[in-house]
C-alpha cells in the first residue's frame, strides 16, 4: 500500500499483497492525512477486503472517498487499417454502491462500478467500464457497454446465468461456476471474466 499527496488531495494505492487488516493497521496511524479527498487506485488483483478497509478508514477520519480506479486488462490494440469505429472514452469517475443489489434492480453506469456487496438473481447492472463485485455475482452483468472490449467483470465468485463484455455474451451451461454458487465453508474464490479473441474467458484468482 502506498499513500501519496497530490494537488487535489491524496492518492491511495492498494497493491495485490495488501489485505484488509494490513490496510487497516497502516491507515490507523495516518488518520490526519485521510481527512481530505482520497482517490483509491487498485493495482492488479487487489483484495476486496483491502478496498473496504480503506473506505472505512477514510470515512472514519472524516475524509471523502473520491474516485476508485479499477484494475484494467490489456488487450491488443486494433491496427490503423481497422475501419471499426472506436468507442467513446470512458468517464473517469467510478461509482461505488455500498449495498447488496436485490431482484428488480436495474441501472446503467457510464463508467466503471464497484458493488460492496452481492448482486442477487433478478438484478441487472450495466457499465461502460468494469463491473467489480466484492461479493457474489448472481444477477446479470454487462461490462464494456458501448463496445469497450478491454472491460472486465470481477466477482467473488461469478455465479451468474449470463454476463456480457462489450458485444460478447457468455451464458452458463448447466453445472458451470456461473450457474451454481459454490457452497464452501471457507471464503469463496474470486473470478475474473475478460474478453479474448471475441470470447469471454473466466479465470479463478488465487
């Protein structure tokens, strides 16, 4: 974890090795610095519990979470000869939803969105950028709305009957990790979905 000052406030970088407890311990001695606008940046496969701990520490110190910059996935850049229209640039702002999304919820976001809870069956979330769910994704998620093929879907786990990235659709075959929640006593594994060669691939994050 790295904390650095900027003209607009503070930037808090959460790295792959950071955990909820390590972030909490590190920020507990820097409460005076957190009483401002703080931008959170996620580097690589950041632990969702570390994000929650950072948000809690900022609010407890009287600060204001600004933007959350979600992890990105690199994809090959189209050649100049490619005549396909390029999608419009994504808005810089990332929306944070601090509650579980229940059946009947339907909302579209221009940029990326982070859900600090579950997305239940019957809920639908659409985003021009990434869709990151700290809990389980059981509802429908559409990332990269508008043709942003480098967007990702990240959840713990991805257990939806359908996800979309850009113009691609992944429907769950019977018995797959998308259609059935893993019933585990320990912490469920995080999964990331990304578009590769026009096909959505889902990988377990270990």
